[in-house]
């Protein structure tokens, strides 16, 4: 297979995933996000590896994009309620301290447990659906009565049963670098970004609608 054919393979797989994407789960997490905003709750996000870096992207978009004018020249009036969001991946000092004190499986739950409430939404991103630190954090969130959302691939792992809503990116891949145990991982990581964009856009529209009331 030529390089051109491999690039086309990647894009064809992407098209197949988009066509079979679980839109109903995106609808569910959208309503969870709206409810959290209405209750002035906090959104907590977490992931591992490269996806942890993507959480910074989510944090920036959720915190700021819905609250600027369409031309991005200024912020919305101060009287418009902002969304509260915490990126549990953001501080290397905090994470390494928690790993040192509590162990790697409790790094996110240790950061979450003192603060999470029943008004909050905890969003977890794990390709396998079985990352120990993510699973433990979801358990802590559920114990506090918070809403839980996970985004995974494959069979969804433990997240499928544990989370209130579990979005499983469909499909399998033959593209180099995302086969075998890493099956579909690039497509999963891409999907995290476009689900984020959908949620941010829908939240922005809803806030603009509320401003007109």
C-alpha cells in the first residue's frame, strides 16, 4: 500500500466512524452539561497520556469560548453566569504529589474527592475504559452524587457500566500505529476534539438564547 493509499485509508476510516457515531450519547452529555451549568455546578475533566494534554484544550474552550461575542472582540457582560471547570490534569506539582502520597490509581480521586458535589459533572477520557486512576475518580464522583460521563473505544471497558453516560467511539482500524492493542486510538483521540467542539458550540448557542429571554 502506498503512502497515498494509507492516508486515504485513514480518512475513509474516519468517514465510517462519523457516519456511525453514537449521536444519542452526545445528546445525553449535552443535557448533563446544560444541567450542570444551570445548577452552577463544576465540570471536572481528566485523561491520561496525550489525551491529558487535550484536556487543556477542553478547559480553554469550555471556560472562554461560550462567553465571548461572535466576532471574539469582547467578553459577554459580567452578569452572564460562567461555566466553572477544573482540569484535573493541569498541575504537574499536584499530580506528582498525589501520586507520591496516594499512589497512581488515586491521583485523580484524591484531587476530586474533597470538592466534588451532586451538582457537578465529571468527564473522563480513556481509550481502554479501564484506566485505574480514571475508574477510581468516577467511583468517587458517583459516591458524591455527581453526574459522570466517559468517552472510550473498543468495548468501553469498566467505564461502560460505571458511567451514567459512556460514549464509545465505534470502529476498528488497519492504519499503522493504531492496530492491535492500540486499535482505533488515533481516531479516538480525534473524536475527543470534535465532541468537545460540539459541546462548546451547543453551550454557546444556549447561553446566547438565555441572554435573549
